[in-house]
C-alpha cells in the first residue's frame, strides 16, 4: 500500500528468524527470551498447526521480492501438517490431547479438530500455489470436502467465520460451487452473531460469541457466550465478510488467505 521498503525489510527479518533460529529449536512454544537461551519448549500439535500459517507469509514475501528464499522453507512447516494432522476423512486434528482452549470441543464429531483457525487450510493452498506440489493441493481439497460434509457448525463461535474464510478460498481455488453452497449458512450465522444497536455506542457493530480459554476465563465470563462481544470472533468475521464482498481479485483479502498476492510469479 505504501511502497515503503522498510516494511518489507522488517517482515523479511521476521521470516529470517522464523525459518532459521526458531526452526532450529525444534518448534518451541512461541516464546524466546531475547537475551537468554530459550527457557523451555512445548513440542505439541497445536504449536505446529499454528506454525502452518507461516507458509502464507513466506509465500507473500517471496511474491513481493521476486525471490524463492522463504518458499524453500514452506515444507519445514507444512509437511508435518500433511503427514501428521490430516486424517483419512479430511479432518485436521490435534492428536496429542493438547487442550487448546477456544479450539477444544469435548464431544461429537469435532473432538480435537482444528476448527478455530484457518491458517492450516489456507496455508496448504499457499503452499501448492508457490511449489506446485500436488500433496498440498490434495490435502487442501480433502480438508475442504470434510468441511462441506459436516452436518453441524462448530460449537466454538470464532470457528464459524474462520471456516467461512477457508471455504471462500477453496471456492476460488477449485471453482467448485459446493463451497459457495456450504458457505452460505456460515455467512448467515456470522451476520446473526453481529450486535447491531446504534444506541449502544460501546458495543454496536461487534460480533458476539465468547469462548473461554481456561478455567480462570470461565470464572470471569460465566454467562451465555452470546452476551459478550468477542474480539477473536469479531476479527475473523470482519475478514470473512470483507472477503465475501470482494468483486475482483485485487479486492481479495490477503489476511488468512492463499490468495491476494501473485503466487504465479514465484
């Protein structure tokens, strides 16, 4: 948007750290003290799945620079997802029992499923676009088919706009209208979650649906989740609705997306 080189340089510096020192430490829990060696690592499924969103950034930076430096790091985060997290039915699951808080579902077909963040799904799309490796395409389509076949929406509210983001990307990726059909009830639910009351200037426009990440949070927010404006749900909803409203490729939202940048140039 600005053409300022400093922003690209800073993003690249972050990608250098993530693809270098961070990976060398074998997937720490995301926190490294800047002046001391890492104080401990959590090598769990949740951490690795969250890292798959890095593939989007690696692809976008190489698109801007015309290089392939960061694209070469994509397998270091995405191959693990394909080999260890995507099941035969297409679900992306946390297998080690990690309680991922707002991701956690305790019963039904979505137990352990990674539904509240679309970084893994769109990361697969990004990875295929810049590498041409069919395993990423097949994994994205397998997960997309799983979403379309669900008989119920996720219980976690933020998962609803997050799933919408992925299905919109999958429609653009494949041209298959099953994704627009599956996305329609999700769009309607997202609109339903928005709180519209112009007289209530504190909350007007926000999206409802709070999810407790821990017991402490549950004690602080004990009532109906729909009585709370939720920042996480609001953020996903804004991105998803902006993407749903896009009319041309140049308007496509690059946040949590396999598109919005020119992958064909890499």
